[in-house]
C-alpha cells in the first residue's frame, strides 16, 4: 500500500483559485447551468495507488465528494493542494496502515475535530 495522508481545510478562501465541478468545462457547454460547482472541502485525502498514480480527494465533513485530481507523485499532489487552498490546509497526517478506507477515516477525523472544537 502506498502513501495515504489527510489534512483538514480550516477555512474557506474568499476567492477560490480552482473550482471543482460536475459536468463539462464551461467553454464546452452552452452555459453555467450545464455544470454544478462542488462544495468547499473540509478535508483532503492524498492516496498513492501505485508509483506514479496518486489521487488528491476533496471531501466535506458529511462525506460528500468535492472533486478529485490525479497526480504523478505525492509531492505533485501536495503542491496542487497548497496551490488551491494556500494557508488554510492543516498539517498532513498519516492514515494508519490498518485502516481500510482512507476517505472514510479522514471524514470521521474531521467530524471528530469539529465535535471536539478543534
């Protein structure tokens, strides 16, 4: 199993640097009503499926998907996260090896941090 990390997104930026959406890019549609902007994430999950095959998942505290991107390396995925979310990203934390689903684990962790007042 490759690298699996997660980080909380502590605040929403006033102006998004990247917009995650469902549907075709605006330039390929007849108008903005043909795409749906995804919500701002509360947690990021970085999962290395195999060398050169890394995904950066964005999730709300309710477990709703907020987009995902493919990257060639863990460092590339971290760079993308920093570009999109700037200083709002918390420290990257390791997903324990005995955890089966990194996304479920990270969503539970963000829920717990909100309930605990972190």
